[in-house]
């Protein structure tokens, strides 16, 4: 593994890297989070080197899951020319899941990620991002997980990217003067060659292990209140009872990819006869109907591929902790199969394989 030390803060260093790659004609463009207007950030595809000054890849925001956006760019065919893609670890894992599902292609992509300090809920910075930036930088340097993050970020132990060509070292690093970049693959080394003096080195894993343990330690407090025993049927009804059936969570989810969703099809529409029967039985009917059925159906659909990015909670207009519930369920389901969504782009999703002895204890 080669380490490249690039002058500047992480954002400055990534801009320097992308500019260098464009100047050397090693990439045609870059997909990266950028400031598109004062205080407004969006994922942007940049081909003009002069516009790289707007790139802000380490700002603790995730307006959409970047893996899903890359999927939209590559579903029908690969990008025609080499392109750098800067994603957080959960976005990279979402992209790998989408590759397995036939919804994305990795050809011609240089995958750049980082050791991730998490992101804040979008609604918490509607008045501006500046108040959280200093807190976030301090937390990154010290390796502390602060309570301003999305709940799923606070419990995420998968903050070190898997499968990236280049990793930007952020967690536990003093990055005010220089930023370390690790070439994780031969492709990464090839693209970064000539960027700056490099050395062969292994990353310091002690801090990363400590942060992983700390985040894992947050899981009971954040997620255990959503366990089946703690929640129960009445709790499930209470939590999802305020759902307005807008489907914002599925629209924001990177692995909810069906072109025609059952819950948005005519089959899911409530028939007048069914409504009449329900009224006869209950005397009253909450509208919209089928909200719990919708969420349970989504749980069954995405639990094996959920990457815990937190986009569903971020998108929910009535503040249902969808992501916390789904993350807890996904941990249990993926654990049954010794599977981590997006861990490896080549690892098959368990439901696409058959093992004669698999889950034998379940049927015992």
C-alpha cells in the first residue's frame, strides 16, 4: 500500500488530486459533492477543471446517496471515459450492491472514498452548515463520535471503505496542513503515480479499531428500543402510525430500485369493497391505509442489501426513525447469512444462491 501525502485540508487535497488527474488526462471528469450555491450542496459531475474549486467532498452532508446517483449514470452502459467517483463508505457499498443487482457498472470508474466521520441530518443544517463544521472537524481529529450525526452514523462500525482504489485518511488524523491518501489497489497506485512523494506504509489501525468499538457500543442505546421484544405489535403501530404514505423513504433508499414499485401500482390501491368490509368490521378506518404493510414489505425487500446510510430517515417528513429500525433488522438478517451488504462487489447476495445446508437450524 502506498501513502501519498498531499498538502492542504482534505477538501483541498481531493481538489488537488482531481485537478492533477484531469491535467494528466487520466480522468475525463469527477463525480463529487460540491457547493452549487452558497450553503447549498449537491453531487455534481465536473469536467471543467476550473469548477473543481466548488468540490467539497468531506462536508458532513449526504443530500442523496451517491451510490444511487452513480447507478443512474451507469445502469444502461458504463461511462465512456475514465471518471473519478468520490463516495463515502456506505455509498460505495450501496454502489456495489447495485452492481450485483444489475443496476450499475464499475467500468472506467476510479473509486475514491475516505475513513468516514459520518454526516448530519439535512434538516439540522437548513439554517447553514457553518455551525457544525468545526464540531465535525474536531470530532474527526479526535476520533470521537458526536451526537449531532445521523443515528445510523453514530452506530456505524463500517466507516473504513472496502473496495476503494484510493482512501482519504480522515478519522483520527490532524488534517489541517496535510492529508494522507492511501492507494489501496494497483489501479489506485497507477492513477496517483507522480502526484507527490510517496512511501510504502501501513495505516495506523489502532485509532480506527477504537472508533469502531465506540460506535458499536452506541448500538444498544440507539437501536435496542426498536427490537421486536421492545417494540412489539403495538409499538410498531405507534411508530409507523404517523406515516403519511408519501414513499419518500423508498425514493431516497439506494437499494430500492424497482422501476414499478408494488406499493405504487394499481394492485396496492384500496378497493371500495375492501374499504366497506373494513368499515363493517371496525366501524372506522385510518387513512391512508396500508402504511404498516408498506414498511414491513420494504423491510423484507431491502434488509439483505441495506447499507445503513440513513437516507430513509433523512427524507421522512414526519420524523419516523425508519433508518434505525431498518438498520437493526438488516444487522440481524445479514448476520444470519454472515453477509455484509456491499462488502465485496463480487460476493453474491444470499438470496441469489442456494446452499443445501444453509439455515438448517431455522427449520429444526
